[in-house]
């Protein structure tokens, strides 16, 4: 788990502000849920035989009442719990977004941490493929706004419905049983519990077996096919390029029909920056009325790594003014001046305490401020201040106390 120090914080604030504007532009509403939920919520929604539930959750017993609690490993379960609990689907659809820390007990490495941040959306109440296309339009727009559109690629797949997956599962188990002795440990363990995930392996020795396995797409009925075709037709129509990846199954159990991942080849093994899909049965599983749903989560650290790698994080500017003050009564005079400047919309960092003129000017420069405003005993006596540009050769000026804000505006122009 990492600290975000002041030197790194500006890039977080930048990414968060781009996201906030984007989600607002598409009419999504913000929701905040607790970081801690009861353990069965995650087990029920994510699924018993998944990496997350099997080995990645931070789970502990609440000593007050013996209840099992878990730090959220992902955002969907908590948001849907809140939606059901507060009846947000009564006569309404919802386009929701969240952001915040998630927790998974993984081996830390570049792009993989035990506390990481996801921004995600959950959209409820839309059965057709139009919303599946909309959320991809929105993410494609995000890559444009961040300048990384050329470095990410979209992969899509369809998982059909429960019955179709059931029929495929039977065929897949029969097939994998024939090759059981060649499967690795994970593969053997998952053969009966989650055979679809056997195909999700990254083990190169298993690629041949996986490639020849029965394909889910061949088990889809007319309705599921129509949904998939409709989705692809919309993506084609709005110019979003994608690769169909029949092996894309996603690590969580609740998905059906459309699933997708935005991946980059710029970050090594941790290449998925945004992933999601449809989960039409989940609201009902969590005690709500049957409601179609779809969502995605994006890993903020991985997006930041990509932005850093490509030098795409804009430089942040400092305050407008560093206020240098020296001599008897200067501190109070400067404080009043700072108050007046801020009221006029000028951002100000005031030097506090002692310090030679030289060291204060050094601090002014280091603060990134565009101007130094200097007050000493002379200025106090005359009711003035000196305004000096720190980033240009412009001549410094002495102006009346009441006119400092105007002088800065004039400097800027
Ligand atoms: P991976 O295959 O990389 O483990 P996942 O399938 O477990 O990913 P999801 O549960 O789909 O990931 O989470 C959505 C996104 O959150 C991922 O695509 C990734 O960008 C990010 N993410 C997941 N786990 C971590 C982690 N431990 N550290 C940083 N980012 C993560
Ligand atoms: Mg994972």
C-alpha cells in the first residue's frame, strides 16, 4: 500500500478532474459507499471460485459482534447493495460512477498493489446493447482527452446467458477431462469448479489445449447473438475499433453477454487499464427486482503509469503570488494584503515567520508562484507594496496597497 506524496499528488488530482468532467458530460451521477462490507456480499456477487474470493480478500472478524467483514476488493458489489437498500431503481434507471481505494492481497509489482484505486461506472435498467456501446464511447473519449488513445486497444467478447454457459460448460468439462493430465495445478483445480477460467490461463504450455477447446460462441442462442451483433454494429457505426477475443472471460463470476477490456502493451504484464461487462442477474441475486446492469472498473495507477511513461501529465502551476514580508509590523500588513488579494481572486502564499530577504525570494521561486509581492518597513510607511514578476524580465513596480490586485492583472495582460 502506497503513500501519495505531495510530489505525486498533482497527477492524481489531474486524472480525477478529467474523469469528473467526463462523467458529468455523459450524465452519470456520483455515488460513495463504505470501504467495508459484510463478507458474504462479496462471496455471493464475485463468486466462490475466483482469484479474489479464494485468495485476495482482506477479511477479518468484527470483535464487537463476531461478524465477518471485508475491505472492498472491487466497487460493483457495494454500489448494487446500496442501490437495492435505498430502492434507487423504483421507477428509475441509474447511471452511476464511483472512485476510491480497493484492497486485494496480491503480490505487489509494477501496476499491481494491495491498495489501489478504481474509478468505475454501474448502469442499471438498460437491457439493449446501446448502453454497452455508450460506455465504450465514453471510455474511448477518455483516452482521447488524456492523449493515450494510440496506446490502448479494445478487446470484446460475449459470454451468453446462464443456460448457454451451462451447455458450453458441460462440453468444456468433457473436453478438458480428456486432457486433464496435461493441465497445470490451477487448471486441474478449476476443471470442475470454473472451467471457463481454465481457458483464461497465461501458461504458454496450455495454449494449444485452450485454442482447440469448445467455443462458447458456438453455444449462443438467437437472442444472445443478436445482442452481440447489435453491440458490434454500434461500435462500427461510431468508429470504435475492437478485437474479438473469444478467450476473454473476466475474473468475476457475475458477468453475462458483453464483456470487454481496454489493454495496453506499454506496461508489461499488467496491461489491462479498464475492464467490465454486463451483469444482468446480479441485482436480483442481491435481493433487488430483476434489473439489467453493466459496468466497468479502471485501474487509476495503471492509467497514471501510462501517462507518466508518455510524458502526458501537464505541469501544474503554483499560486499567483508569494508574499514576501520583512520588518516591524510587516507580517500583519502582509496578512491583510493577502486577504484582500484573495478576495479579488488572486491566489497567495504568504511567507510566515522570520527569514532573510534572499531566502524568502528563494522560497518564492521554489513555490512556482508567478509573482512576488514584497512588503517591508518602507512599504508599510507609504501604504504600498512592490510587485515583481518571477517568470519574466518585466520591471518591478511599487503600487498602492489597494491596487496590488489590479497591478497583477495588468502584469498578466
Ligand atoms: P488482473 O488480471 O490485472 O489481475 P483483474 O481482472 O483482477 O485484473 P478487475 O477486477 O477487472 O481486474 O479490476 C479492474 C481494473 O482494476 C483492472 O483492469 C486493473 O486496471 C485494476 N486492478 C485490478 N487489480 C489491481 C491491483 N492489484 N493493483 C492495481 N490495479 C488493479
Ligand atoms: Mg486480479
